[in-house]
C-alpha cells in the first residue's frame, strides 16, 4: 500500500456529498482532511480541487454555504447539504454500489460449470 | 435540469457578483491558516507548515483561476469583454462608425422596405386552411370567341359554367373544385348607396377553403341551385364590424343589394381570394343568372349558366390528400378536351375558329395566394425593384468591406502589439468578429428604422384608398425582419472576417516597425476589386433607372389625342338601385342640362365607358364585305357617347357627320369609326368606310345593320401605353339604352376656368337630380391621367433613388480608395515634384490610379447592364424601348460623377509640398 491513488474523475463530488451527509456542516479544509482520513490515507487528494467541486455542487443546488467560526475560533466558510443534496447523496451512493457490484462480477475468478 | 440551474447560477454571477474573488481569497486564506496550525501542532516549524499547506492545495493562483472559471462562464465573459471593447472602439471613431452604419442602413433599409411590399404583394398566402393544397385553374387557348376579349397573358383564369360542371365531376377523387366570381355591388342602407366588393361563390366554396363562420352559417349547395338561388348573403367579418358595429343580432335582417332584398345568414372571417380587393359580401354564384348583375340582356342572363362561350367565373380547387398537382392537371385536361369537343359540336355556329377552339391546354397552378390584382399590376416592377435593391445591398457591402479593409490596414500595428503581448489568434479573430457583428446589428437596426420611414414616405405617393396602401401599411413583418437581420449579420461577419484574416497574416516584427506600406499592398488589390465592382454594379442600376425614367417621360408625353385641360370628369351610376332606363335617361339629360346652365361651362358630354376609365367593351364584329382570315382577327373596342362628345373632348372628325339628337333608339343604327378601324377593315379608304355597314358577333348569320356615318382621328381611349391602338368605334348613347338598362356613364365638362372649381356644383347637381345616383371619380381630366401613371411614377421614383444611391456609394468608395492611395504615395509625389515634375504629370499618375479601377468597373458594368436591360425590356412588355442616347447620357453622368470623386484626391496629390513630404517620413 505504498502508492496513493489519484481521485478518479467524477467521484470527488460523491465523496463530498457522502462526507457532508455523515459529518454535517464542514469547512473546505475539514472536508478535504476528512476525505483523506476516510480513504485510510490511500487517496492522493489535491486540496485545491475541492473548491471548484464545492462551487459546482453549490451552483447545482445540492449544497449551500455560509461563513461561520471554526472549532479553533477561526472564520471559515461552512458547507451543508440541502434537501436535494441529501436525496442526491443517497441516489449516487446506490448507483455506485450497483456499478461496483457489476464490476466485481467481471473481476471475480471464473467459476467452472 | 441541474445543469441548467448551474448555468443560470453562473450567468447570474457574471452579471451580479463583483467581490467573489475577495470572498474566495479569504476562504483560501482561512484554509491555509488552519492547515498551517495543524502542521505546527504536528511539530513542524511555522514556515515549513505553511509551505506544505500551500503545496497541498496545488498552487494558490491555479486554484483561484480554477475557481474563477467555474464561478462564471469564461467564454461568455470574454465575449462580453470584447463587446465592451468593440463598442468603445466604435465610439472612439465616430466618423468610421457613422459611415459604416449609414452604408449598411441604406442597403438594408432599401431591401427591407421593398421586400415588405414584395412579400405582401407576391408571397403572402391567403389566410385560409392549408393554403398550399389550393390550386387555380387557367386556360391557354388559341381560340378567340366572338364575345370576349381573350387575355392572352400567361393563362386565362375565366371559365364558363358548363365547363366548371364538367371539370368538377371528372376530377372528383383528385381534387374538389369551387367556383367564384368577383364584382362590385351597390348596397343601399338608410337611403344612401355605396359601392362594395362582392364575391359570387359556389355552395362548397367556404368548406373547400376551410372557412368557419363566426356567426350564423355558411353557404351550402342548397343555396346555389341553378335558377333557384337563395336570396341570402354572407358578410365578411370586417364589413360586419365596420358597417354594422359587429351587431350580434344581424342575422335574418335584410340587406338591399343592387335594389334587391337579401337575407343575412352568416358572418365569415374571410375577405375573398382577391388580395388587394377584399370582398365584403358573398352571394350564391347562380344568382348570376338572375337580374342581380343587371348588365345582361334577359337572353344573356339565361345563358350565363348554359352558354359554353360565356366565360365569367374562376375556379379554385383543393387537392385531395395524396394527390399531386400534376395528377390533377392530367386528369382535368382529359375532361377539359372532352368538354371542348362536345361544346364545339353543340354550338358550332358561334365558334368561328374551330381548330383554335381545340388547341387548348388547361393549366393547374398553385392557388394559395389567390388572384392578386396587385401582383398582376405591380408584380413585374416589384421583381425588378427587388433585384435593384439587392444590387444596391451588394454595393453597400462592397463599400463596407472596403471601409473595413482600410481600417484593418491602419490597425495592423495595434493587432501586432496585442499579439506580442500574448493574445491568441482565436481571441483576435473573436474580437474582430464581435466588432463586425456589432456594426452589422447596429446597421440592421438603423436599416429597419430607415425602411419604416421609407414606407411611410412611400404611402404619400400612393393615392389614398388604393389597394397598394394596405400592402405598404401592413408594416415590416417577421419574415422580413429575420431576412434583414440575417443579411445584416451575415454581411458584417463575412466582411469583418476578411480584415481579420488579413490581420492574422501580419508579420509581428515588421508591423511593430511600422512598415505599413508593404503590408497594405495585399489589401490594396482586394480594395481595388471592391471599388471596381461597386462601379460596375452602379452602372447596372443607373441603366435600369434610365429605362424607367425614359418610360415615365414617354408616358407623360404621350398625347392621348383628346383634350385634357379644362375638363372636369366624374362617373354617375344609377343602375342596380331599382330605377328603370327611362328614369336614367331623363336623369342624364337633367344633369347635362343643369351643368350647361352653370356659368363658365362651355360644353358637356357623357359616354358609357369613358376615356381610359378602366372600363372597356370589346367583342367581335362582322363588317360587310370584309372576310377575316384567322391571322388578323381583331376585336375592336367601342363606346357609347352623347352627341357633343367629340366637340367637348376636341376629337377631330375627318369625314362624315357626328351624332345628333335625332340618332335615337327609333332611328337607323349609326356608328362613327376611327382611323385604325378604317385602316384595318377598309384598307385605309375613308370614302369606302363612310358607306360601310357592320354588325355585332361572328359567324355567317350576322345582320350588318349599323351604318358608318363618320370617321375620327384615333385617340388613346382605353390605355396610355404605347402599344398601337386597336380599331375603335363609337355608337350613340341614345341607342344604348335598350340593351343595357343600367350601365353607368362618365361625364365630361369643359370649362373656361379651372375645372376643379366646378366640383362642388357638379356634386350637388347630381345629388339634386336623384339622391339614389352614385357619383364617383370626381376629378379633373389631368388629375385622372396623373393617377393612371402613379404606378409608373412610383417605380421610376424608387429606381431613380436607388440609381442615385448606388452612384453616391460608388463615388464615396472611389474617393476613399484614391485618397488613401495618394496619402500612401505622398513621399513619391514629393520627390517627383522636387525633381521638377509639373502638375500635369502628377495629375496623370492619379488619373492612372483612377483608370485602373474605373475602366474595368465601367466595362464590366456596361456588359452586365446591357444584359440586364435587355432582360428587363423582355420581361416587362409595358416598358417602351429606350434609345441608345439615353444610355449614353447615363454613362456620361457616371463618368462625370467618377471624375468628381477623383477631383479631391487629385488636388491633394498636385498640392504636395515636396519639403514637407520628405521631412515627415
């Protein structure tokens, strides 16, 4: 497990949604750290890419943002799921589960019949 | 859905948020601060922690850029930026912008205005259900009957009732046919009578067109039973609204039409199939066999529905689903030939040219546009004007392109600087394209405004109440808007791209060194070409304008052969209001006498058709002792006149006597013929003509009982065109009554003072004589003739205007080109003058420059113009041939204008101060 994987195209949004769903409101830094932790430090995450992804989700209406105070008494922008975001997170998770399951069948050792 | 939401959010940010950059900067700053704190907590130094935090976000500037790109729409932002820049540039060079916009506006405006009229007159479909499936029947035949003027032009659209019946049953499964006929009726409400347009229609007419009533019912086949037509009338919605205030209780009321009572049974949102002459009422077509139309003898009336030679109605059809026009044409032609053969068998005696009767073809044309009288009158001139307008647009485009090319040559320095500072080619092209687009859109908008103004101005030139009014007043429609916007935008894009291409080829280094001269040479050739084409095209327009101008000049100078000054004319109609012929006779005599009694009136006359009134009566005659071969079959025109007609209109009598009050119904039938008549029927022998007789109709059993008693000079009694007049004869009005109880009469009053001063008196005399009389066309004879030529005047005015604009544009283009060329060669001129060149040789250089552009331009223009003029004269038979001298004069004008355009550049060149010129380089 020496090498870290890059974040696959299109999966960052799902990670953001799931993280916010489980953790509640987070600021960008906290979110990036949390994603790394969740992956068991196996993902090579460029923290900068989190922000355009957050902006896109916000424009699409899945999350909203507001300025608040962090645990260390610092001004930070917090992101939170909207109602549409909750729905989206559930649906996207289900879709991914299905995709990985299908892929797993292809990757599984061939059974002799 | 979400994508759209995101797009809108980005669009909104573009417009609204300006401090988003700062907002994100502080978010990023807090991110880095938190990360650094965590690093310090993990044991790193402050600097190392911060460095790692920055590395981990992957470069602050890149993140900021990525965020910015995501925040708004970058491409749109650059477009907005470029638009802003382009607008500023255009504002900063007001001279260029004004010139470019005016050039485009002229080109587009002329096209929008003419296309509006063109579209309304020639392209507009009838507002009925699925107009594209409608067909019109027409007939092309070698045959000329003894009863009707055959209008040979492309196809005759009139048919006899029996032919309609035969065709309708034969074509049933391919198309349904309906019959209709146009006419004017006199409607009397509350004691006052008015002319209105009516359409006689068959019972299936409305259902065939897909018209639904807004009130009451439509006509049905029960209404148009031959000889038993119902006395019912359908009103057009427009007439119902304007005349009856959209009264909902109008149904079952009676309306007096031509003195007969009709029951109103319905109102339809339909104005007939004659655009330009909207029908106000619709009556069952078989009423034509009754006394409704008045103008027929009782025998003629009965014949309307039986006589195969009496063609009086039009046929419209609707193709069945799946059937094609060609199929319908083939089927209907078979039926048509069968019917013609049978008709020949049945009425052998009345058909003189039996072979010609069978040489016939039934044509099926698309009927979606109806039968437009305007298209007939103005179609050809409009097509020509539209072509001229398009040529003008081409000239405007060439001029604009020229202007843009010159500007591009001047802007190469700027573009090189932008390139050197790192602007991509794509961005440069985008910026130039946007500038061109902006210019095009402004030009198109200005052009549309100009078109609107132009159409308003045009309205002034059209006599009020003419149907062309509605074609103009209906305004610039969507089609035209789209067409013009497309032309404007396309022109601007194409011609702003040409300079863009030129700019891209700029060698940065050389451009920065301001070595402009070599760079502009490529553009120079293109500009020469543009100006040469402008000159060529303006040649074409000037030639066209010359043709129209000469035509109008000829028309105005045509001597009609009768007196036109000091004559007041008006038309009186008594017929169809229920009065009988004796009453009419006494009315006319009464009006005549009362007018004679007015002071300043020297003589009064009246005639049935009138002079160039649009009313004509033709028909075959048989002259005793003259046998017609088929080649020279001619149907003479005729009129019925009062005894003083010839003296009042000053038409000289060559031999014999004029009519007197003794030539009444009871006396011997007499006629006065004109010279053309004598030339045709008596080989020019007037003495022989004086003893001759003739009778109406063709065939072998004609009674030639009309005695010729005099010969007059030929006058242009029916039209002002230059075509040789057909033979003409006059009959005494008093011998007219018997067969035509109610035809209207045109009065001619000769006065010693200004005839318009008599108008009020004339009106009151007519009204006093009988309030039921309808007086119309009250005007002086000169006004009447001037109204006749207004169409030609309008067309000429417009073509002259376009010719002048074309010349102006070409001259501006030429002058601009020469000015630039002279400016570029200032140093050369300076050296030449310093070395002792005199003014003539400098002048020769400029002249050579001029010739290089103007000579090929004029040469091409003469060739194209010559072909164009030939085409024009070939197409429009109404135009008179233009003598070569007129074209030479137009050419001289062109050369003079070109010389004038070259004058200023030449003066500049000659007045170059050698010291100054050499010092500035």
